[in-house]
C-alpha cells in the first residue's frame, strides 16, 4: 500500500446497526453490504457473529458474496468469540477477524484484570486469531483514555502476536483533533514494529468531532478510517463515511490521501441506509442532508445562478445528486424568481416580474417553501384587470353552533365600505358580504378549490365562474387561506364582469387566467 492511500473501513452493519432502534433485516444487511462493496469500500465490518444466529448468518452470507471488499467480523477477547467469527468470515475472498478488549482503567475494571493479566489475555487471543486467519485487527477499546505507557505496551504485544492492523478507538468521543493526531504519532514513534502494521482510527461523535478527529489521526499517520454511512452508530454515532471521503477529495491540497470510494454512489447508499435503519438524515447534515446542496437566500441564489462555485465547494454530481436545488422561499430574490419562471416556461416583462415578485414575497412569508405549482398559480393570477373592487379586510367566524359570519371591507371604486353578513358556512357568508357591498345579478356557475401544493400550509387555488346576461367571467386566486382565496377569486371575476359590461357584447367569455402555456 502506498503511503498516501487511506483504507476505508465501514462499520455501518456492526457499530451502526448496534445503535438503539437501527436494527436491519437480513436482506437489508445484504443489500447495504453489496452497495458498500460496489462503491469501493476496502473493508466491511459485517457484524458481530457471536451476538446472535442472525448476525452470524448475515456475516457469513456477506462474506460469501463480497466481490472486492475484505469482510470482517467482530469478536471479544476470548476463543469462543474468535472461533465463531472465523466460522462466519472464512469463506470470504479476503477475510479479517477484528478482536478487541477495553484497556483504559475504567474498562480494565470490568473483567477485573490486572495490567499483566490483560496483557497476557491480549497475547493469547491475538495469537489464537492469527493461527486461524492472516488478517487480524486488534482494538484497545477506549484507547484515548488509556495510559500512554500501557497503551504502547499492549499495542506492542498485539503486533508481536500477529495483529496486522491496530485500531485506536475513541470509544466515548472524548478526544480532540490535536490529541488524536499526537496519539497515533506517539504510537508510531514508541512502539517497536509499529511501522510494519496499519494504524486505524475509530471515532465516536459525542462532542461532534468524529470527522475532525479521524482526519487528524490520518495526519498523525493512521491509514485506515473506520466510519459509517450517515454517521450511524452508538449514541451520537461514528465518523460519517461521506464526510471523510469528501473531505479528502475536496481538500486534497492539504490532505493528500486517496481512497478507492466512488463518491457518486454516496447519495444512493445514504438514502437506503436512512430508509432501512429508520434514522432519517437531518436536513443540514454535511454532504447528504436535504439542504446540503440547496440555496435559498437571495444573495446565494443570485451567486449560484452566475457561478455555482461561489457557494459550492463540491459539485452535486460528485456525490450522486443530479443538481443543486434553489428552493424558493422568503429569502429568495428577483434573480431566482426570474430563473424559476424561465425554467417553467414563463417569459415575463420587467413590470410583470416586479408585480409577481411582490405577490411571491407575500406568499413566501406565509409558506415555508414555495413550490413550482405555487409559482404557476401566481403567474396565472398576474394579468392585470382594472380593479373596481379590492379586498381590504375580511374576518370570518366559523364554528359548530350558530350561523357563520363575515365582516368584510371592500374598496369599491376608491371608497372603503364595510358590512357584516351571515351565511351557510364561511364561504357563503363571505360571498353574501361581497354581494351586500356590490349588489349584482351575476350567477355563480362554478366554485372550485384545489390544493396546489403539499402540507397544511398549502396554497388553495380557487376558481369562480360568474354568468350575467350571457357574459361569463372567470376569476382565480390563490392563498394559504381558502376563504380569502375564495373571496379574492369572486372579486376577480366581478372585476372582469364589470370590464365586460362596458367593453364586450353579451356572451363573450372572459377568463382571469393567463398561463403562457394554458
Ligand atoms: O467504539 C469502540 O471502541 C468499538 C470497538 C469495538 C472497536 O466499536
Ligand atoms: Zn465504536
């Protein structure tokens, strides 16, 4: 192995699966193992064969089907565990036994072994494992809280007994980057035979430093990173595979180390692990979170549209994503709205865009995310009609007992007028109020409500068709409040009727919709 090569050891199926609630079925484990193998992970820790029949079966099957990765099983420091582990991995093209024991004062106290007794146990178990398999990994659990002299002593014993990889676990996520690097450096300097084996780093994320600690250990001389997809693992999880691999890829200038991982497969496996483990990925998770390649603020969207490198250090395609997303929301600016409209096939003049932008901001203030369909609905409502009637205020009271009431203020040809009306339901009372303020003989031919987008904050688009003396006028409006959308659509249709009264002959259709493609 060249000096700049870093092995990726994935333990999603062992440490990851061990985290409470993340249990996977047999078939799911095989599927994840296949994906890991396919993406170029060097070593897959497939499980803990002594733990259960299920674990044994999964490790054995993964060992048999793996095409390129080394398949590893975990075993405590006793012969029974090690034999069972060997039984499970032995059919792999490249098998490995990983055996461990807790070496810090707190962990030595559990089996109640003296330092010498533990040293003897390490010698015996590693030798036993090495007699079965020539690829042995040994871990002093809680290494980062183990006295340095004792750590050096037991690492030397394990190497002499035949370990080919020494893993230095930060079992409780206690170390920090500088210390993580120094610890590996110290072991390389002090332990005889250390340059003959590979040092691995296995970091937990209790203080949020797992990725930084793993990379620091590499700077200190480690050449194997243990990690999991999405950072799954005990408590706060492990180093996330996607983070270390992408950090090495993007910052090769200061971390000149190579992995064999095909990074374009990252998103697919991240999604699959999230689904099968039931552990959803947080939106702002590095590399694989929903927002990792999403830009909402106006300045960022504008920059992205001009040159993606202004706000992106990786290309979405590098991790297997089709494209960055520029979700429209309240922080988006005109440039993003114009780009979105262009994508949707709308070509608006500047004054139309300005008008639409005001309505878009108003909507975005009330909705978390503005979807394409919301924009289409807004554009559809953007054509201008001279407004004889304008909605100024509406308050509707609904309930299970008593009539529904509406307090409405309309501006009618420049003058505010208010009324209180009742009706059979909130929409009926609001429509009655409109009729009281602007008496007319138009008949309501159609009243339709559509939820344009998902969620309880979805916009409702309301269509209202009125008929008066053979003239038909259709009005539309969208709002997150269905009654408000209804009244606006009603008023929109009335405004069109008023225009038609003066400009057209009876029977001519008037539509308040102007979608470019409709
Ligand atoms: O965190 C840890 O110490 C482990 C060992 C079994 C390597 O997972
Ligand atoms: Zn662990």
